[in-house]
C-alpha cells in the first residue's frame, strides 16, 4: 500500500539572453513502500529549468522544451511542468507495483531492506558562453537497488535563434571522425598520464570500446568539452570523464561559424 508523505510543486523564473527567459519546474515526492514500521521508501526530486518566450520566441522556447522533455523523460506533447508531474507520478506508482511483492518476500531479512530504498533526482543548470547558444546541463542521480547508484551528466546545446539542438554534424565538416578521435585519444592520455593504449587498458579505459566523440558535449567559447558518463569508456569506479579540446586544435575539421 502506497503512503504519500510529501509533495511539493513550484515554478520560478529568471531572465537570460536572446529574448528568452528561464523558469524552473520542480517537484519533491516521497512514497512509502508499505505501511509496516520502518518501511523502505522512494524519493523523487526534480528541479528542471525550461525556456519561456513570447512573440517570435514562443516557438523557439517550445522547440527547446520539447527536446529536453523527450531526452530526459521520453515524453512528447507535454509542457515541462506536465512532464515533471507525470514522471513523478508514474515512477512512484511503478515503484510500489514492482517492488512491493518482492519486498514482502524479503521483509524477514533486515539486511535486504536497503535494496528497496529507491531515489531518483534530476537537477539542471544552464550556460551561455557562445552567442545565440544555450547549453543545458542535467545531472541525473538515481538508485534502484544493486551495489550502487547511477550518476550521469546529460548535456544539450541549443541554437537560440532557431530552437534546434546542435549536434556534432552541425559543428564539424564531413569526415571529421578520424581526426577528432585522434584528438580525443591524445586528450585522454594527457588526462590520465598515459602514453599507450595498453596503459589506458590497465586503468580500465577503452577496454571494451574504441574512443569516440559523444553527442554529450559542452559547447564553450574557446573549446568543446566532451562528457563520458560511467561505463561509456571506463568502469563505474572511474566516474565521469571530461575531455576538453580547444578550438585552435579543431580548426581543420570545424565548419566555418558552425555552418556549411
């Protein structure tokens, strides 16, 4: 039986550049798994920025928000506020539905109670280092049983004149992959103090994959920082890896002004 302990929902706003503003949708929800004493519980905490705009900027704001909602919640046709509320409701319902039968079987073993202490949080921030570009950073932290929780940083860069998500193919000329991968490998070796692939393997890097350029990147004024979350190029214990490549090193493969 689900017991709702606390729910809060709010929205606040602040100004930004390019004729758009930022608001925040947030919700905190805690649900007990059962009515027994010392019942495990699930905590959901979401604090997400979204874009507001009027007039000609309304469509741009809508496009940006729809991309964020799709990326973070795999939902379509909802405002940020609706998506935040819908996700919290569905997540806590699924928690009780899926975990309560298992918990009843394990309730006699107090050591297993911690397995059912679920949490899911998303916090966001924004940056505007480049003209007409909004960088949206979402930090996901969640635990759903197992040996440890998961922490991820998801980044989206938006063109504030069109509302479109900026991808690697928007920044780099065709055939960029080989050169960019070489730069990333060199940056990884410098970051880790290694000089060979074998040494990287010994540290856990690139053991099951080759280096690659992720679409998860921070578009800065003078550099691009590529984000690798746990398990992408290294084991969980290594954590998040950030590799920064200066624009001066990327000149040969970048499109002029990010366009053809």
